[in-house]
């Protein structure tokens, strides 16, 4: 469970990147599978060539940013559908990653990495290292929350909420999309660099299906812990990443075939998307919002809030929605 928690906190950096595109920009970015591997491959190759681990990790972030910029340019300047732009970049990165590593993988045995001091001190696999990774995740989280409250961050939020309205206020939505995609994939590349050092190698397949894990972290976390504001939503993403890894670990402990992990990931995302739509879950959410005094009508009682939810459901059915 400690190892699962460690991985969950490392992958939380990636999940925060996914949160920027899918929740803030409302952009379905599939570049993630490629940029994660690019970050890990770049860091691994530099480490093998005796580059400082901090510089190698920063390079992973930089390569991820470049991948995001490419997707952004394809979408905004090439007028290619966002989903397709991400797929094209991801496919191109597969060959580029093979070139970077000059093969399918790069081992980091006997190579000095950011994890070396923790291994030598026998802290990896303990709650001490989990606390260190948790602090790292919190630092990234704090930077994102701070950024989203700056003028630039607010412009990015406006672009994701209503692109037409944002343009009417003089916001360059194309620049905001490119910047958002760059930051998002930069975080994904950073996570790839950290994970490759944690597991001791970079592999061409390390990013395959990772977008599902990122979405699972975002959706599960916000479904359980809510998303009332930016801080709450970001914290929920980090906790969702840890819960996702713990769920995977539990599944393996009870004997589930490791080959079925991707299927389980997909099912977790499906459940997280469907459950909030069930009337029972919606009524429970209504009770929670009412007791917080945060219902859509102000500080309603629980019964009043539930009545409003029922009225909305009846009206939606009458309209055929």
C-alpha cells in the first residue's frame, strides 16, 4: 500500500496536468500518452550521460511543454480538431521517443538519480518517502492554484468556460490554449521523468493508456471530494490519483490478472462518470450541499433542496431531455 501511495503521489503531478486541459481549458488532449514517455525518455538518456538529476528532470518538463505547444499549434493555427491534433502529436512522439532512447528502453541501474539518496537511506517504500512525494505534489498543486488566480490564469479559465465571450473581452484564446497545453504536458513530462527514476528505467510503452489513469484521477477525486473551487478541485485530483493507485493495488492483491489492469481502469472511469447521474447519488449530493448552505438557491434546507432537484428532473423529462 505504501508503494501504491508513492506512485499515486508521483502520478498526481500528471493528473494535475490532465486537470488543466480537461477541466480548465475543456480541451480533450490525448498528447499525454506520448509526452509522458518523452519526459521519462529524455530524463533517462540525460542521466545515463551523467547530467545533473535536477537538470535532467527539468528537461523532461521542457520536452513535455514542447509536445503541448505542437498540439496547440496544430489545433489553433492548423485548424485541426483538438482531439485529432492530440492523437497526431501522440503518434509522432512514438517515433521521436524511440529516437531519443535509441531503442525501446533505457535502464538506470547504477545511475545517480533523484531517487538514489532515498534508496541509499532505505527510505523508498516507507511513509517517509511517501511524505516527500506528497510534499512535491503539494508544491505543484500550490503553483497551479496560484497561477489560476493570476490574470493569465483567469484568462485561461475564461477561455475554457466560454471561448466566444473570452474573445469579446480581448483575450487571445489561441495563446491561452497553446499555453495551457504546454503547461499541462510539461507537468505530464515532469511526472514521466520522476516515474522513470522511481522505477529505474524508461520504456517506450510506459505512457500507453496513461490518459485513462489521468482521467480516472480527475473524475474519481472530484466525484468523491467535490470541486467547489480551484483549490478544492486540485486537492481532489491529487487524492483521486492516490485512490486510483490504491484501487489498482487492491485489485492485484485479490488476484486480478495484471493484464486486466487497463480494463479495470476504464471501468473505474465509467463508474465515476455514471454514478453522479444516478438519482440516489444526486440526492445525497443535494443533502450535503444543503447542509453546507451552498445549494443553488442559497442556504436551503435539505428537503427544499431535494424538492428542487426533483422539480428539475420532472421538467427535464417533460422537455424530452
